[in-house]
C-alpha cells in the first residue's frame, strides 16, 4: 500500500494516455487484477442447479500481440517488440535509422543529392552548377515539350550562378537559341494585290510585250536583277513614283521601295512597310520584331504555344535582344507571352518569361499572382505544387540572387517552403540538415520582426526543439553544458513568448 500503483506510475510518466491500453500488458501487483468479471447464465430449470459461467466484461483491445511504433525526432523509427510483462519478460525497444530504411528510395536520393542548405560557408557555386547539370541530364525528358522547358529553367539557373546572379538580354537569347528546334525556313509570300495597289488585270496590261504608255516603248522581257532596277530607274525618270514603288514591291526590291517611300509622305511609307511585312510568314521572328518596333504587342505573344505556330523561343529571343524605346511595351509583350504559355499548360516556359520581365513571386493562396514557386503552378493542389524539386529549384534561384545582393530575401519562399523542406528532411532521417534549415529560417525572422509571422516562428521553434540534439556542435560540448541551446533558438522563443503575452 505504501508504494504507488504500477499502473499509476506509467500514467504519471506520460508513456500512455490510455489506462485501458496499459492494462492489457501490465499486471499490477498492487491492484487486484481480475481481467474477467463473473456473470451468470440461467439454464432452463430441469431439476438441476443453475450453472454460472464467467464472461469478459470488456473485450480485449488487442487480442493478439502487436508492435507499437513511433517516429523519433532524431530520424529514428522506434519499435516496442511484443512481450509478456506478466510472465516476467522485459520489454525490448529497437531504434532503426530512417535513412537506412529508406535507402534507395527516390525521395531520399532526391534529398541527399541536393547540396543544401545553400547558405553554408563551405559551399562553392560549382556544387550548385553540378547539381543543375545532373538534373538536366537525369530529370528532363528532352523528347517532350515540358522536358525541354524544364531543362531551359535549369540552364538559366546555371547561367545565373556562373555570372553571380546578373545577366543581359543577349545572354538569355543565346541560351534560348541553343535549345531552339529550328523549323522549316519561314516561307515568304507574295504581297497582296490590295497592298501593291494594282488589280491583276491592270498588272497584266503592264506585262512585258505590251506597249508602255509612259515611255512609248515595248519593254524587253525582264529577267535579270539589273533589268529590274533599270525599269525602276526609268519610271523615276518620268516622275512616276507610285508606279516605281509598285514595280519595286512586285519584284522584291524592298530596299529601293522603303527608301523611296521614306522620303515621301508617312502614309505611303506605312503602305510600303505593310506590304513588306505581309510577305513574311506569320510565325517569322522578324514579324515579331517589326510589330514590336511599330508599337504593337506582337502576334507571337498571343499565339505562342500552339503546335501550328512553332517554337516560342526565337520570338522571346528577338524581343530580349532588341529592346525598343518603349520599355513598358517591351515588358507587356513578354508578360503577355508568359500568360499565353501559362494558359496552355506550359508552366516552365511561362515562368521563364516572367523571370525575364522581373515579375515578383507571390503566395500559394493568391491565385492572381503569376508564380509562387519556380516551375510549379500554384493553381493545383498544394501536395502537387510544393514538390521537392520545385523547392530546390527555388532555393537555387534565391542563392543566385544573393550572389549579386547578399541581403536579398524572398519572403514568400522563406515563409513556408524552407520549413516544409526541413520537415521532409527530418521525416527521411536527415535531422542535422533539417536543423540547419530551421536555423536559416529562424535567423531570417530575427533579422526582421518575428511578430509579423508568429505562426511560422512558433513552428520553427517547435521543430528546432526536437532536432537540436542533432547539432554536432552540441554533442561536442562538455556534459555540464549540453543542455544549452543555440542563441538563435533562445532569441526566437523569447520573441514568441513576448508575442503571446502581447
């Protein structure tokens, strides 16, 4: 009686919240242990005495031995092997490393291959570039459009990393043309009769062999370039500028026609210029350039992504390498191209355009934002959106930005995805690496106001408290100091407590 109940000791220690569950395994000597209670069954009176049969009051929760398990914070799987305490058997607890159990799985290999966190002092950017090259080689199916677009994003990250986060339009244009699938040569067309200004019957009357009403001569059959230029010159002798322009346009003397019309009235010049552009194929990148220079959103920005239109890369390359005077028009053209590609499911290609237009990153819940994670659409379910590859790609982009501006800080990325990545590392048996990510997020919050993101700060503290014993520096401390915590964790916890008080 002086000793507390064994069952009560287990309850007070917090090992289980269910006294009934413990009663299935522990026979407490201090209490009366009676797993069954008497019950009576009335037998029909046949002259004999009634028979009383014991029946269980409560059915057993676990009729057979089983193995309880849980996940430890240090990257272990904890197993409690079946035993019989009533028979004097001692319980056996097994600790298994999750990293060993998950060895060879795609998820663990994807986490182990990444050289993160990318804020480490011993990290060299060559390691980051090597990782990107491996993703291009092993993770991109270049036979598909999406694989080629994904490869283009990785190549862009390699370029940014090599050039410390800075680039110009010509650099990106060269990158685009490296992976451009060249279609058949863009076919030129004959200018429309309405643009030339002569109907077919009228033009037939001016064919070789007919009397030229201007010169009074029967012109010879025109065959060579020199004869075409000579006829153009003769028409100018007589001051027939309009006929000279028509002749030049009919015979592809666009240089002569454009120069002559530029010295005439603006309406005539626009007429000749329209005639020239009408001879180009609609998906010719020259059309895109001329339309942009004319102050219009190019047709390519509205039609790209269709199989019949062709590759979108040359059109973006010509816009990036030839910035027009109106920077707002150039920006709107690139953003419009990105919106068109996004509407047709080409997310990676659309995000490439948005990066060229310096579109900021938004949040998963704000569906009006154009992008939240690089290369992943935030208009799908969160589990499909926040893929490990997308988070890694986003961290590399942030790293490239910090090579140019050390204080660069992508708030939407810091708020959720680094902490999410840390929890995935812990779930796959990599607690030390997960703690480093917690430290990055915690110190980033301390540099700003943690009260602005109280829920995030609390989650970081909670996860870091479970992982803090995985810090190699803590294990090297003397025993009397091993209870100490990192300074950033103590400061962040204090901020959280102050926020709760307020």
